[in-house]
C-alpha cells in the first residue's frame, strides 16, 4: 500500500469504506479489472539497480521494481493491499494456503526456544503445528489454555513467550476471543497478539482491538467458491517486509507463493464479500433461533444464550451479523452422521465436506474430521464433543426451502 492509499484509508473505520478508498488497479490496457502478471522474473532497466533491490533498499514502492515471483508479484501484491485495507493494516502478503500464512507469520516472530500461549480450541492443522511440528522441528513450545480466561493466559506466560495466538471465533466451538483483553496481556508481557480471522471477515476487525498480526485462510469466506487454496498475513509494513527478507524471511525462504491467476480471481470477489457475509449471517441467525426454539442444542454467537453474545456485540460490527457458522450437538457421532447423510442424500440441503464459506451449506463432524489431529484429551479440553456437527450455512435456494429440509431431517433422526 503506497503512502497516498495509507492516508486515505487510515482515517476510515469501516473495512468496506477502506476498501472503497483504495486506489483501483486498472488493466495495463485500461481494462476495468487489473491484468494478470504471469512473469516469474522482472526486467531491471539499469544494472546498478539490481544490487539495491537484492539488499532490500529498492522495491516497487521505493523507486525500484519487482524482483522475482517468490518475493513479490504485482497481481498478488494488489490482493495483499486489498486484504490489508480490509483489516486496517499497513501491509499484507498473500500465500498459497492458510497454514502457509499462519506458519510463516509465527516463524517471523519466533526463534528456537521461544514459547507461545495459544487457545486450546483451534483448527486441527494449527493445533498440530503448534503442539507437534514446532516443538520437534523448531524447538518452539506452546501452552494451550482457555483463551477467554485472563488468569489462565497470564499464568501460562513465561519469559520466553513471544506470541499469544487465538482465533477470533474458534473452530469449531464458536467461542469468541476477548481481543482487547488478550492484547493487553500480550503487550504487558512483551509478546505479540496474532489472530486468525478466517471465520469473521468484516464482522470483526482484530487490529482495532490490539492485534499485531492477522492471518486468514482465504480459501474460506473471502474466496467464497471453494475453488482455490489461499492465505494471507496482515500487519505493519515493517513486519511484512521482514517476512520477505532474503536471509531470514520465512515467506521468502520457505516459498509459500500464491499463483497470480489465483490472486486475480480472489481479488474480483473481494467487492462481493460484504453482500455474501451479510446473507451467510442472516440465514445462520434465523436458523439458530428456530433450532433453539425447537429444543435443539445449537450454538451460534448471535443467540442471546451464547456466552459470548454480549462480547461480540461490543467488538463486532452488527451490520455484518454474527458469522456464517453454527453448530448442533447431536449427542453422538452416529447421530450426527445420520443427520448429515439425510440432509445431503435425502433432502439436498448441503454437502458433507470439510472447509467453510462456500455458497452451499457444508457440514462436518469436527471431532472426526477438521479436529481429528487433536488427541482425545485435547478434544475434551476444547469442548469438541463427538457429536458436534459444524455447519457453514450457505445462501442458495430460498431460506424457507432450506429450513423445511433441515426441519424434516431433524425430525427423522429424532433431534426434534
């Protein structure tokens, strides 16, 4: 993001307004959409410039040019600027996957022997990275705690703690992180607050509440069509620049490069994100209210009965609702599977599939799928019951059509 764009967006508080204020990138021949830059390497017009670029003194925003596709690509660079504007960050970098973004962001802060305090309820891949991969491969350890408990977070911090890590809305239990509290604790102890905001783009802006770094799996809501794997890191210009350092920058050296054609496709979907998120949340809210009224054990932060409902109201943006996911506790894995089978194969309500943010409803039994990397003890500590069914509510079909399908299936499996 150049200085002019930063000045335009820094005074705005709404993420959609920040995106609208970002300078539009035209195609090289004047097309209303930016061009796809497919080059892997870029021409340096004067030989003496190349050492300056390699030493990090000249780049596309400092009088130089692009260097190499693994470092920065113009098309991917524009998508990073869009994500940074959305999150209220100075800079953004887009990666080939969400885990690529998370791992490189953390490795940009952590060194061997450092320590992380993390939520005990996380996406299974993130949990495995922190609990198993980092200790074995990097000598970095993690203590998992109830991230909503200030005393537990403070008690877990050591003199080697460099990161407090949380998901804004936890996967799959839908607990909300108290971001202002976590930022206060982290900063008081010299640590950075890193937040995964995959579940709540637009609805929550972590940097407004003290987060230092925000990561996304763009694969989910931001992309919206379940056709690309992608991720993003948003933070200060200094931090994102450090990730691209030619000597120790994890994004540069580990190479989680995003393809420019993927970046172009996702970029075209950013303007539609507010409309999509509002409808995901609207349907989720109505379904959750009807499920609760029918006596189903449902969890959704938009319900007054949700323990974090009031907190979401304080740190969220009500115009975008309370997110597009809800959970149903079916009691047993067998009953959850029977419900999913009926909804997919008898009713055509949605699909049994991992991931989320698709335009159709996606359903999975978390303990045996997206959280299966976790041990039984970790699942129990996180409150992920065997029969917990996660639903990413889509917006195809009419609302009443989809509700009738859900209601019939619930009756057939004796949940209502």
